């Protein structure tokens, strides 16, 4: 399942857009929930066009260079609904970033390991502070749910790290 396809199709569900608009919206409004690069968005649009999920028309305004306008097709709407349902109902067993490091933490002395985990806690707290400044998009909006989910996961990670640090500081019996 490609959530990036879901993102692009979802943006086209509201209105036809040119690639620059899509990239600008992702960068300015969804940068905290997606790290999709411009080149990736354009390759997804090309792939979606080849699959019949989006139509492409060329628009020319005055002396400006021609722009490609992307419009979702009925096939694209079906693909969007299928991806949306699959994404909302699935749960992947992913290995969080850093878990492999935890497996080998015993190779460091305890003080260094604790100091590194404390650095990770500070990064989690900085990220939580940043995410807490994201303005609400309105009652019941999916963007707000996505941000709240990200905050809950980071809070959980931070709390686990703090408990782990506390346990590591306990004398070995």
C-alpha cells in the first residue's frame, strides 16, 4: 500500500491542481505528516496518469510556460477509496527508528548509553513542542487526527525512554 498515492489522490479529490500547487500544499501544510519530496510527487502523478487514475491537461497563461493540470478520474476516485479503506484498517508491525540500536546498547558503558537516551528524550520533547504549535484545521478534520496521533506516539516513546533511563540508573542487584 502506498500512502503517498493516497495523499496525492486525496488532494486531487477536492480540486484539479497543477504539480506545483500539490507540492506547495504538501510542503506548507502537511510537512509535519509527510516528508514527500517534489520529485516523488511528480513521479507519483506520472504513475497515476499511466494507471488512468488522473488525467493531465496543459494550461497556457500569457507568456508563462505551459503547466500540467492534474484531475482525478473515476478510476482514481475508486483507487483513492480503496487505499483510504486499506490504510485506515491496517496495522503494520514496523520497527521504529532506533530499535536496532537498543538491541546493542549493552556494548556501551551505562553512562554513555544513558546520555545518548537523554539526547533522544530532548529531541522527542523538541518535536512535541513543534507539533503542539500546529494550528487546528477545524473540528473533526483528518489533518488534526494525524497530528494528534503523531503527538501521542512521540509522547509514548518519550515516556518509555524516561522509564528506561530510570531503570538503567538503578543499581544492579
